[in-house]
C-alpha cells in the first residue's frame, strides 16, 4: 500500500517539473523572438513625414531597410565645374508609397534614402551616378520614382502602373 503514494508523488512531481519547464521555455522563446525581429517587420515613418489617410499599418515583407530621415537642403553656390568640392543639393519626393531623397553634386546624383510606407515593398534599382530609380510595390500596383540631376538639382518623376 505504500507504493501508491510514492507513485502519485512521482507523477505530481513530474507534472510540476514539466509545466515549469514548458513555462520557462515559452518565456525564453517569447523574449528572444521579440528581440530578433528588432522592428524589421514594420516600417514606421520618420519624424516630420506626413502619412495620407489611405496608408494602413499592415506588416511589410522582411528585407526592407529603414533609412535615415530624408532632408531637403537649399541650393548653394558652386564653382560650376562639377568637381567634388561642390556642396550637394538635396531634394525629396513624397507620395502615397513612401519617401525618396537624392542629392546632386554637379552632374552626379546619389540616393540618400528611400523609405517605404507600410504595405509597400521597396526596391532600389539604381542609386547613381547617372540616375536614381526606386520602385514601391504592392500585390496590385507599382510606383516607379526616378530622379536625375538637372542644373545641379535632383528632379523627380513618377510612373504608376496597375492601380485601379
């Protein structure tokens, strides 16, 4: 008759250890998982960038990169020779899909930053020096933004396709 209480104690002990171990494991996994994504699954807009009411806070695909806030600088006097001593002139394009910032130094253009709003994938097709081309895509639309230096300043154009 003493065997039953011993077996019961072993079973209760095993259940307590199993529950405690599972709880500890799930706690560790939960904390580690929160730190692994580091916010890469969502893209937030930089300070000062207004969102339109049609933008939604849906998850974005992994692989998107967040860039520093784009800035717009006033043109500065330059020597006109296209040399590297010129101060770059920056301009920014903003649309429903995101923000693109580029700088011209003489005739060479450079992509400063590209930020996709939530719900859009971002692809950097060309980052200079002849032109900048960035595409924002969803399942049913594509917005291509291009920029070239004209008179030492970035000039943007956009092409939309698949929107209805």
